[in-house]
C-alpha cells in the first residue's frame, strides 16, 4: 500500500522529469554540443530518470506512515509463520499492560487521589523514623523525584548487570555453542 501513489501522480512525475530532461538536452545543444553528446551528457548530469523517480516517491506522501505500514505487514507475516511465538508475545503484552494498569491505579489511588475512606486526605502523612524524624506527604514533589530516582537506578542496574555479563563472553565461543 502506498498512500498518495496514484496513476495520475505517476503521470505528472513522469511528465515533469521528462520535461526537465528535455530542457537539459536543449541547454546542452545551445551550449554547442551535438545532439548525440547532449543526449548522452544529460542523463549523467541528471542522474537517471528512474533513480530520480525513486527519490521523489520516497519523499512524496507519508514516508513515516508507509514505513510503519511495511513494518506492521512484516510483523504480521512473522507472527503468522510462528504461532507459538505469537501466543507468547501476545500474552507477555497482555500481562505487561495489566500490570501497568494495576500499578497506575494503585499509584493514582494512594499518591494522587488519596484513600477513598479517609475524609481529609490532605492531612495524611507517612512518618518513618531512623533516628531522625522524617515526614513525607503524598503530594510532595520530592516524593516523586526520589521515586523516579530509585526506579531509574533499578532500571540502570537491570540493564547494566546483564550487559556486563555479556561483555565477558567471547563471541567465537558463543557462536560455537549455538
């Protein structure tokens, strides 16, 4: 599927490129070249009509949408060939979306919306002690910053530890074991 790629636009593109080619040939003939030399030099300067057509097609329309369409079609072909992998991928996505919804609901209820049975949520505070008294309110911006920092650190460690193990493996040895 090519969005915006109709027979009419192809005809217009062909006519415009042919006109440009003929103008280049005419300019070369006016500059003193013979007809055969002009017809040989114009495509060299122009770069070839088919190549220019391909470049115009790539730019015209919605290249991002076209690329997305091609990727989706390729993914569906791969999923159709491997139904076991497809089932595992769909279940993984379903579980991930469900966990994300549950965590958001819990976060929204506890941190943002407050507890439903408490009448004055603005007076609610979490108090922890470790020698010093520390008061943290759910709407405190520092709570969000610290939470983000802890989660970012956990994500970084979750990426770094397997990457460090992978760096220790010799690629030749890994390929031999496959």
